[in-house]
């Protein structure tokens, strides 16, 4: 039988062999960079996420950051800061060349690669509030209620002028003739009956 010293030595050897195989199979690549945003105080820390929150880290006081534990492949890196807007970055880590990192802006189809270590520039400051629209003639004329009122008023003034005056006069004469005939018939029906019928 094996003595305890040999068993302990054998267990240590298997442990270190497992750690070595795990380190080879599970890559542990670190991506480093610096956030560049004029006028932003990094003392609060900017939250940096990889692949929607799979890895999360915060920037240091000077704006530098390090993402540890990344595997080979493509990763989307985002920075969340209330004082600056940073574009998304796609980081490609090579499987063939160990440790080779290439990064580019995610919103560009074929953009220029960024230098490594990353210098991540902000797009500017976020706009949380929409400025109030100023009063002007354009805003007044774009009001739908004013447009409907102007259309109705224009129709009331223009439609009578568009109609044919001769035709309107003939219609007025026929209407007046009909009205006079109706009044004449109404007066005849109101005449008192003769005394013999009373």
C-alpha cells in the first residue's frame, strides 16, 4: 500500500495539473483602456459592462479600467455614465494569436480599429430634457385649429363669389314667384265665407 506522503504528493500533482489544464482551456484575457471625456469627474466611477452585464467593472479615478476574465471571441463593451455618452465598442479577441485584441466602434460596419490599450472617447454630454419650443409665426400657422378656422372662413367668403350670378338671379326670381303664389293661395283660403253659408 501507498503511504500517506506519496498520496499527498500525488494529490498535489493532480491539483496543479488540473489548474494548468483549466488555465489553458479557460482563457483569462484582460482588456485595458482609458475613458476620455472632458469635464467628467470619474471619482464616482463609470460602470463598464461586457455583453449586456456578463462582466461588470468600474473605472478608476483617473478614467482607466480593466476588464478581466474575457474569453476569445467578440464582445460588446458599453460604458454607462450620467455625465457623458460613450459609443459601444466591439472587442475581438483572437483564438489563434493568444492575447491579440482588436477593438472598433460597434455602430460602424467597417470602421478603423482603435488603438490598444483603448482610448475610449465620449460622444458628448447627454441631453435629458428637450428645450421648450419658442413662439413664432410657424408654430401659430401649424396649429390645426387655426388651419380649420381659416379654411371655413375662406370658404364662407369665396364660395358665393365663385357661383354664377345670372343663375342665382333666376333661382331667386323663381323662388320669389313660388312664394308669392303660396301667399296668394293662403289669402284666398282665409277670405270669410259668404253670409248665406253662415
